[in-house]
């Protein structure tokens, strides 16, 4: 799955937490953060600490897999034509 922004990552965290039957308080306890932190992270807070976000994702059985972005061939074709 491709995540484009903090809001999408937060929504994914929320869905996975609910799928595991965890409350925000449960997740907060596992990650050792406040429930308010979980609320902010699930809302896509852009200032959430990366290490804690990774811990929260791991707590709901998600991992981050980073891969190079592949250019859209159609877009490259159009841009190539425009460049001459």
C-alpha cells in the first residue's frame, strides 16, 4: 500500500488498531505514550515522533517497507513530448 501523507498513515494505524480490537488506551499503553498522542497520530499529526509511530505500527502488526518511487510511464511520455 502506498501512503501519501501523514493523514493516510494515521487512518491506516486507526483501522489496524480497531481490527485488532484495541482501544486507543490499549495502544497507548503498549507504545508507552498518552492516549492523546494516539489520537493525534491517528489524525495524522505531522509532528509525531517517527520512532513512536513505528512502534505504534508494529504494535498493530504493521511494518514500513520503503521502495523507490517508480515514474509513471504515461506521465514521462507526456513530459518528454513537452520537452521537445
